[in-house]
C-alpha cells in the first residue's frame, strides 16, 4: 500500500513539474524573443489583430508563435523560418476558433 501511494505521489509531482516547466519555458521564450515577431501580413486579415502572443518554440532556424486574436475569437500558431537574419512567415495553423472551425489543444504551450 505504501508503494502504491509513493508511485501516485511521484506521478503527480512529475506531471505537475512537466506542466510547470512547459509554462515557464514558454514565458521565458516570449519574454526573450517576442519583439522579433510581427504579425505577418499574409494572415493579418484572418486573425483580426492580435490580443496576445506566446513564443512556443525558438531555434536558430525556426520558431513557432501562438497568437490569440482581438476579441478572443481564435488562436493561431504561426511558423517562421530564419532567412538571412530575418524571420519570414512559413506557415500557419488555426488551433481553435469560437466558430467551431478548429478545436486543437495548445495549452499548456508544449510542442
């Protein structure tokens, strides 16, 4: 019985630690790199302006940024690639929408 309780406690602590680490990583990447990314004109009209953004992943060649539209009507993941020292729009995926056209899972910001 003690072994089962210990396994459950370790499992809960591990899941909580993973969840906390993923949020901390996202917040750190956002704090460090958010000014590098502007809302691309290719999707600006579809997103209707941004209410917030979070940098999900960042490397020397690629980054993913999560945008929430003004009015919280949708959430989109924009992929950028680094070409000649400049971040260029590469792709986009709507992860959720109030209209029901997308219902993906992004939070807690792990990819």
